[in-house]
């Protein structure tokens, strides 16, 4: 036995005891020890329903309820006010816009009298980089979650989860620096390989950048690493909650580890996994500084390739933040922010619907 | 089909905790053997060692021999997954796969064994559901999820799932404890039918049930909490409930037990 064995065994033993508890047979219920417990319970009950205590707590109760309701309302009010702020600031600029807001690839705000801005490229770059991140992070996140819940003994799974958690604690700017200085040159040969052999496919076609570093492709990988902890943490929690009786149903039929996962764990955790991925997507859509550092600005419009450069909603706004002086040009960026706000809102709403209220993240 | 089980000097441990001590008993084929005894006496633990399900708890181990028609299921080279494919189990709480249809639930074990022939699967599905006395109730909605059935129907679905693979032995861990009396009666009748073809071991808290369904009864007890459980005696059910050899057994079945 290993030194940690005792603790683990104590757990399993107590687990088994609680499992049996509800099925206590009538014979044992009538035992002397049983009736002793009953009388203790009745003794304590009058104190709990002591009428003096409930009435004297009246004022405190009201104050407390007021405080908690108030804090709840603050959140709702904050979101409503942010939305209102974005709309109010965006509308004048949208009215003064000389280009089509939805379809134009331009974003020219230097001349306040002739604003020309559209979100087409922003939307393309944002979605391409975030979806690529999702495509990479979803299988890896599920793999890690399965590894942690199904294959690793609990005493190893715990420290491993902490390491994953640490990944979430690394500041965005560090990811950005690493992405452009280390990752981008390192994956350049791979990017070149993809472009040479899969260039006929629009995602791998030559983009609007003269180089293969600092593309959406690089940004997508950086984002994938950044959202991995979010997906892993939530998915792990859901998988770990798979009911024992479901797992046992599969085991008793002679299912192997993988078959147990397929028959019991995945059907149970599927919605939680999708919700976790949507939370990760929300994070990727809004990620700013790492994307700003990694994805290079492009001079020509986006081609829909992963080897494009350009701006996402968030990185464009951040890049222009130092020039927010005149209301109309600023409003152009705020309208871009409004679209991002709505986009993340929709993604989160989908996550919640899919999860059926099971996820609290 | 319907093999014999022999337990020889079986000791069961959870890590350092000695859960069950020195069990020797035999379960003849095509019969029902019930395990009775107070909570914590290890009867469920013994049952779970019979298809190596207890191994899923970290630190659990078995000493001694458990033989299926003379072959030790714990022998080196014997695989827990393979053992469970020949020794079926029905649990305390009905546990159909909630997302699978009734049909898929029944044939889940066969699919694990690689049977893909749809005609064969449909045949086994019908035969198993008939065997579990559930066919008439569900034949019109085989594609509906198994989770939509009543508790008693779900438990019979689980029995159908267990017998679909034609196991050598069928283990039942308090199969009626979550069911109402009418469903319980249905399951008990079913056990009576099934013993024509299967070797059945059932753990029950209900002594009347043991008396009604089983051919032989094993009484387990423990000296005190924290002490290992042990087999007090095993004998024909009639003898256990009318004239047991051990005083302990008599105290327990007559309700004098502490």
C-alpha cells in the first residue's frame, strides 16, 4: 500500500456506507440506537422553531434581503448601462458613415467629415481566429478532461488540474509576446507546408500578408492555448459528476474503459462540454492584447484565408484607443465594440441554453 | 449457460480495511441463492467480487478463489472485462442508459461484444424483453428512450439488458429496494422464471423476499462496526427460515437481532 492509500480507502469506505444508508431495512430502524437518535432530534427542534428568534430577526432580515437584492440588480443594471452606452455612442457615427457598415472592408476614421467604416473584415478575422482556436482546443480539452477524470488516480489528477489552472493565470500579454516571438517563427515551416500542399483550399490559400508569421493561423493557436484551461476546467467538472450507477451499468456489461466513456460519460457530459466550449469561444472572441501582438495588420482586404492578417473587433479598438478624441471617429470604434458585445452575448446565451443551466462559469 | 460458482476461503479488503472474512460457499447452476444480513455485513461486497465489479474501487482486493465451473475468475490472465461479459449484474437502482432507446439498451451488451447484424440484434431484443416480461408493455415503443419507463419497467429493462448476453450467472444487488410492491412482485415472478435458465445470486434486505424467491440462503453478519463481515451459515432457504443451525441466524430472522 502507498502512504496515500489510507485516505483514499477511508473515502471509499464512507462512500459505500452512505450509499447503503437510504436502503436501511425496517429491522435496523427499530434498533435502540435508532430511537436514541430520534429523541435527540426532537429535543433540538423547539430551539429551531423558537418564535422569539424569528420575530426579533425581522429588521435584520429585511436589511439583508434589501442588500442581496440590490447587489443582484447592480449586475443587471451594469449590463444594461453598458449596452445603452454603446448604442448611444454608436448611433451618430453609424448615421454619418459613408460606407456600408456590414459589408465594407474599410475602416477609415481619420477624416471626421468622411467616415468610411465597415465590420466585414473584423468579423471575418474574429470568427476565423476564434473558430480555429475552438477546433484545436475542443478535442484537446476533452482529452485532458477524460484523462483527468477517467485515467488518472485522484491524487495525481488534483495537481495536474492546478497546472491547467496556472495556464489560465498567465497574462494575455505574455501569450502575445510568446506567440509572435517564439511560436510564429517556429510554426512557419508548417504553415508553408500547408500552403504548398493544401493551398487550393480557401483556408490555406495565400493571404493578404507578405509573410507567413503573425497570421490568423498563429493567432488561432495562441487563442487555443488561452481558452484550453476554460474548456478543460468546466468539462472536467461535468465528466467527474457522471453518476456512478451509469458508469456501473456499462462496466457490468463488460465495457472497457473507453466503452464506459462512450456509453456513460460522454452522453452525460456532452451538453456540459459544448457549453464549456462556448464559454471558451466567448473568451477567444473578446481576447485583445495577445491578438493585437500576434496578428499583423494587413494593407489589403481579407481573403478569408487563415494566412491573412488584419484586426479583430477587440484588437482594432485597442489599437486605436490612443486616438479617441473626436466623438464621431470614436463612435465608429464603439459601434464595432457593440457588435462584439452582441456577438459574445449570443455565444454565452447559446452556451447556457445548451447546458440547460448546468454550468456556472 | 448457467454455470456453478464456488467461493473458497475468500477474504476481501479495501486497502487496509478487512471487509469480509473467510467466505466459503457454493452456488449450484439453475438455482437462486440469496444473501441476507444486516447493513455493512459485506453481502453486497461479496456479490460485487463475483463479477469483479469491486475492483473499480481503488485499493480493493480479493484473496482466495472464486471459481466459475472450476475456473478461477481471478486467475492470472483472466480479464475483469471478460468476466463481466459472462456474469451479468442488476443493480439496486434501475440504471438504463438514459440517452439510448429501449432497443439499444437491451442490446448494448451484445454491441459491446461486436454483434452488428441487425436481424440478430432485433431477435435478441425481443427474446430478452419477453424473458424480462416487458415485451407486451414496450413492443410499440422500442425507439423511445429507456428513461421514460416507470421504475419497475426500468428495472425489468435492466434485467433484459443483463440476460441479452446470455450470461453464465446473473447477480442482483437488492433489485427491488427502489420499487413499489407491485413492481417487486413482477420482478420476483421473473426471478422464478429466470432460474430455469440461469444461476442467480440475489442480495436482499427483505427476508420475506429471500424466503419467497430463493432455493438456498446465506446469512452474513458482523461482530461490530469496523470488524470484517463473515458468512454465518448457508443452507436451504426452508431450513434457514424454519430451523437454522446457528443461534445468530435465528435471532436475525426472528427479529431479535440487536
